[in-house]
């Protein structure tokens, strides 16, 4: 309403050019800046790399007073402040990494109005010292970065984010509030707007599509070999390989090192100086590849990453799109490849089960676990879908595209569609007989009528289903099961066991199970050794 705009710069374009060196705004940026300068709250959901920071940094420079940016990550704050200072913007941060002395200095300078932008950790907001400081200065805007952290529906809920709400209340004059996130489903979006009390905000959702990214899911028998081949075929390209665990990082790193491939590695088990070294080696192109857990990447702005390979399936689409989105920030064509094996689901279940939930009320734990599990299932279905991968991702983030992109692993794959309803029903009968105790290996062996000791041991050789599909190829049966899981007729339980899902629809004779198959599925099968 009565926002004061200083006269230092004439237009947002001027700030963009003078301070940041860019000529044009990216889609969405200008509208957000204008809305803020009009005194309107803003809520923007934009993917990683879209350029959210400038959306609040530019108005911050044009408004009188100071902009507070609430941000959850210390490393991110430091990076942002460093690059702002380099651009000639007076900015600072207040978080637990500051020494008492630096804290004192920062507070003093803030009080003197020396900063245009102050980053602050959410835990700090409601401390006595900070409240006093906040009341003594003119806060024109509060920016909430990673705004999804305020939602209990989101995956990184941080109770300390609720302090923002309290903090705004105790300020005499309510500043403009702008909130940004890269990941928010519809529920989370509504929650953010409501919790932060945004009043008639300008909302921008989208720009999620990154046209230069090529999405692909592969299920190689040997992931290490796949990666070695990929690197051999893409020499000198910069890439990130994400693994689910430190152990995977270490072993893949060893394998690459053995082959003489210059890679860096990164995980939280390494000490700070090792990590810094590895990060620099990668960022400054001394090593073109980094093998890492998802600890790597926060705040890393390396533009020429040509591929992001996921050695394991991540825990959620949010994670996946954020990590994969680190490819191709320069706008050039880049690949995002997910290597899937059913084992990944087991690993992720374990990781979620043992996830550290720091400041969460135990009462919320059940709900959080449940939601984690749902997100994992959505991720799993991404690996099974034979539809357009790009559309699958965009739909999850709220963008509906009618037509397949014609430029992803699935769109480019030759699928033949077969009606496998009969086999599907037989498999379901077998799962029923197995009483949800066994994984796909045993189920497939059973319907194939394999003569293995294990089948005898579990009594599957006596099932009615034993041998009923002995004329069908194993890989085809895998596809059928994939499809049954995808359509929720079957459910994958702990330890990968197959359980009955909702099969009511299948009772309708008009319902069929169509399975898309690839060329690989049609190749003759290698004889399998059977251990008697
Ligand atoms: P996000 O926070 O959305 O992940 P950033 O704010 O870190 O993205 O921006 C990603 C990169 O894009 C940064 O290197 C930034 O300088 C650059 N960038 C942002 N806006 C523009 C623009 N209008 N023109 C060119 N580059 C831009
Ligand atoms: Zn597609």
C-alpha cells in the first residue's frame, strides 16, 4: 500500500542490468517484481534454476529499508550473500555459523541501515535480540525462501518456519511478504498461502517445463556397466551421479577410479575440507563427474552439467526434479537418466524408516511417515510408467499438458501394446495363493513352472497356478507385473513382496490389461540356470 520506492534506480530492468549484468527477465520474473513493487504479496512456485532469487533481490534494491530473507540452509545463505556482495549489494546473514563477534557486528550494521538484504535462519526470528533489532529498522519486505518448509504436507516441514507467522504478527507494520519454492503440490500450495496469511497474493506457478532436459528411465541389469558405457560415450561431459547411500557413492567412486575416470565424490560422511575440495574440483571443472548422495547440490550453481544420472531411484518426485534439474542450467540439451531396479524401493523404505526427524512432534510422526510413503509410490510409478515422462513430472507439479512431449525416453521408445489380460489374471491368482508373502521372483517362477528348490521349499509347486504361464517369457511377465502394480491391482509391500491390490475393476469383462513392450522384450531369452 504505502511502500516507499527509492529513487536510486529507475526501473527493475536497470537493476537487472547494472547489478546482475542481465539484459532481459526470464518468464515470470518481471511480473513478480512488479507485483511486489505495487505492494502486493507474492507466492511463486518456480523450478530450481528458474531464477527465483532475482525476483526478490531486485525489488529489495528498489524498496526503502531492508528485506529479510528467511532461508533454511546456512550454506545457501552464505553463497547468496557472497554473490550479492560481489555484485555490489550490501547484504549479510544471521545464523548459527556466525561467531558472537560477527553477530554483534552484523546486528550493529543492520541497525545502522547498512544492509539492503539480510538473510536470517527461521530459528533466529523470535529471539529477543532479533525482535529488538527488527523493531528498530524499517523492514519493507519479508521473503520466505523454500516456503514449502512451512507446510506439514510438504516433505521438508520445519517447525521453526512457523516462527515466521509469529514474527510478522509482532511487527508494528506488516511488510510485503513474498514466498518462493521450487516444489509444491496443490495441497502444499494452499497450505503455504493460508499459513503465511498472504493477502490476495500475486501467484505464479509454472515454468516447470525445462525443454532442454531429456528424461529417461532405464532398468539395466548392471548399473555400473551402464554408467561406464555412458561416460565412455560422452567424454568430457560434466555430470552428476546421485546414489541413495554413502556406501553406493564410495563403491561407484572406486569403480570409476579403477577405470581411470576422474571423478569427485561427495557425501555427508566426509569431513568438511574433503567435501569442499571435491566440490571445488567439480565446480571448477578439474573433475568432470561427481558421484554423490543428495547432500550435494544445494546452492551449487554449475551451469554446464550435461547429465544427471540417478544410480538409485530417489525418495520423491520433489527430490528427483530438484536433483535432475541441476542439469542444463545453461539452457543446452542435457540428459536426466534414472536407473531403476526394484531393490531401490527396498533401500528407500529403509532410509525413510530411519530418517532423522529432528524437531518433529511425535504425534505428527505417523502422518509424516504416511506421506513419505505416498511420495515414494508416486516416484515408483514414474519408473514403471510407459507414458510420457515429462508429462508425468509436470502433472505432479500441477501443470497439465495434453500431448506427449515427443522428446523423452518413453516418447521415443518403440512400444508395442499387447493385451495381456489373461496372463494378468493368472498372475493375480498366484499372488492370491501366495498370500502376499513372496516377491516377483517366486511368483514368476511359479507361473512359469520352474523346477527350483526354493519353490518346493515354500510349497509353490503345489499351487493351482504352478506352470500356468509356462509358454510366456520371463521378461514379459515382469512387464505384466509392472503394469499390474502401476494400475494398483497389485501392491508392492515390505521386502518387495507382492500383495493383492484393488482388483474389483478387473472383474468387469470390458477391462483389459494392456502392456507396452519394448524390443528387448521380444529378443529370445537366454537359458536360465536352474538350481535343483
Ligand atoms: P533458483 O533459486 O530459482 O533455483 P537462481 O535464482 O539461483 O534460481 O538462478 C539460477 C541462475 O539463473 C543463476 O545463475 C542466475 O544468475 C541466473 N538468472 C536468473 N535470472 C536471470 C535472467 N533474467 N537472465 C539470465 N540469467 C538469470
Ligand atoms: Zn515425453
